[in-house]
C-alpha cells in the first residue's frame, strides 16, 4: 500500500514570497491533516479535512495560510506571503475517517524562509 | 488547552531497556499514541493505548498508562542502535481525531 506522498521535499524562499505544498493521502482515506513542525518541537495541527470539507482550522493563520482539498483527495497548503517564522517542516497525514483512526504521516516538506 | 510534556533527551547503551515518559493534562483523552521520527522522515506510528487500558505490550514495546496521574510511558526492551530517533507522545481527546503532540524525546543508543 502506497503511503502519504508530499512534494516538494525541500523549499527555500525569501520572506514575502509565496509557496505551495502538495499532499496525496493514502487511497481511500477520507480525512486529511496538515501539521506544522517547528525545529525542536512536536507537530501542531493546522487544518483537518473530512473529504472536501474543513473539520477544524482553528490553528491556521488565515491571514497568510490557506488550504484546499477540492475533490476530496489531494490537498494543497499555501503560504502567502511567507514570514521568517514560517520556517518549519509541513507534515501531511491521512486517516480512514475522522473518528479515532490511526493517522499515517508523509515525509514532510522542509521550508526555509530567508 | 491540552498540554503534553516530555523530557528532551535520553541516552542508553545498546541492549539496555529505554523508558520514555510523557505527561498530559487533558482528562478526556481517549487514545494515547507513541510515534517515532527518524532524521528527515515523517512520523511512524509505533503503538497506541486506549484510555481504559493500563498496559499494552507489542514485541519489544511496552506502554504503561497511569490515568490517575495522567502519565504515559514507553519501554523499549533490548534497545538497538536502530532505535535512535525522536519519540513523540500524542493524545486525542473528544474533539474529533485531532492529535496534540509533546515536544519529543531524543533517544540516543550507544554501542
């Protein structure tokens, strides 16, 4: 079974630029999550989708971050404009459904903002 | 809000047992998880325990849960150099399936 795929693996941008990350969950997984992991910390949930609807985005800085999952499969996370403090690893995870299911994580995208 | 705390670092010798500890504050936590993260990789689920259990064993891994003290531990028997990684404790409460992670414990295994 293929795991959660993410691209790119690494991205370096200057502050105030825009960046987008892509995630393809495990086939058949209805729930998709985006986490931000700052160096030396545990992952923090940014947004959770159930199919193409948002379950929780309370931790998403909506002035600069946006995410979509238009067809209920792939998802993109965008940052516009980026700040220095956005430097982190962005992890995507998926689970079969929203109720107590194991989350499987992708390898992450490491973002460096200069 | 919910809080999950872990010690930062643990060093053991190969063949010894490792015990990684975690405390949490959310009394409504229903599942508690242990994830492993190797350099440059995503998080790998090691094991989980339901809140009405006090122990779970899975090969070299033993999870102990003290719900009264809100304390969770992961014991790795016969620790190997390949076990060197960062270990994250996480909990999910009643609010959907959202995970709250601790800061991670870096385990270093010396040959």
